[in-house]
């Protein structure tokens, strides 16, 4: 398995002070060797694999896997797919926030207004008092990502508004924002605006295609986001209906094949010009006609029964 180790901090190869003070004592000798090798690789963003790490550190491959899992567990790295990201070290001004294990009562003694604001915002966003697990999750996010408190606060309220109140989801999204370098309120607002616009477009296409009563699955959403970059609503609908006619069922993959075939796309565009399919400006009666036509094709003899 190939991993790309992404640089987590700038400068020469260094060992973070927080690692020496707090993390090193949690690791055994083999895990420390693997960790130091990953610190070295981060400077050049080098591609490597487990066998190479094993040979360079004199740790067997199984031990390397165990070490990588341990390093992720304590917040030194983040593993996603075939990529290892070296997470930013806690800054020197974190004081007692670098402690392992943190209780709600400890908040009274914390001399860090930024972290206190994150905890206060979390109580507002999630509508409940923080427990120890939530405090430690927020602490991990604060230390791991190095994102400003105002960005973390904005992220929490944004996710809570969408009904996503899991700490695990917050951690995952915060790391994703760090990797995307969304590290200011301005960048965060722009990213949210763009994301909301994509969501609106996906919902529009979903309704246009007559899909009701369920959310789009990940693959369907990926198809739609790709289509709206290149094709009009009318062309997407025409390709979708052509796929239904040819397969007798809803098929996003077949619709995608049609839209990627130059010959079929030209036929679709010709069909659109002749039939003037629905778009944003057309009235509701036109939309209902298209929906009814799609339902008749999909349901066949059963059409009408589901409408009663």
C-alpha cells in the first residue's frame, strides 16, 4: 500500500516540542522509530510504503501498521485512504491544554480564552452542556488542526444547522478544512457559500429527475456535480430519460455514459432544441408535464396507482 506523507508544518526536519513533552511517553521504542521516520519523510512529501518503513526502522510490517494506528490514535498523524497527514503540533502557548485527559472541571483553570470560546460556542451550537468526551474532542481539534477559534466556532454552527452534531464528524471536517487551508473566517464563509450552492443545484436536479422521498447517495451526488459543470438542465434531463428508455430503470451510470458520448450528446442537444425541455424559468405546469412523462416511463402499467 502506497502512502503520501503530507507536510504538517514548515521548515527543516524537526521534532515538535509537544511530542517530546507529551506524546513520546505514550509510545514504545518501535513506535518512536516509526514516528521519527515519518517526521523525516514529511519534509519531502515522499511516497513510500509499509515495507520500506519497516526496513528503515527495523520494525516488521505488522509493527509498522500498529505504530501508524497508535500515532493516529494520539493525534500525531491522520490517515485517510492512502495518505498520511502529519498534523500540526500544538503551539507553545497551549500551556496545560497539552495535557492528556481533560475534565470539564479543568475548564475553570484554563488560561486560554480562545479554547474557552470554542467550548462556549459548542454548548450553544449543540444545545447542551459539554461532557468530558466532548471537551477532549474539542481540545484535540484545537491542538491538531491549529485552526483559529473563530473558524472552529463557525464550523460547529454550520454543521449543527445541518443537523450534523457528531464530534467525530466535526473532527473529520475540521481536519478536511485544515488540509484545504480554510483557516480564516473569510475563506470559511466562501467555502460554505460554494457548498450551499452545490447543494441547491443537486436538489434542483434531483427534483427535475423526479426523485422524491430520499436523499441522493454519494455516487449519485458525484454524478450530478460533474454534470452541472458541463451540461444544461435540459440536456441532463434528456440524457436521463434516454437512459430510462434504454434500460427500463433509473440509471445514473448509464446517463453518465450518454453524456460522455459525443454522438449521443449531439443527439440530446438536437432533441432539446426540438422539444424545449424544462429549465429554471419555465412555469410549474411545464415542470409537472415533464414529471408526469417521466413517471409514465418509469412505472408503465403501474402509473396512476401510486398517484392515488
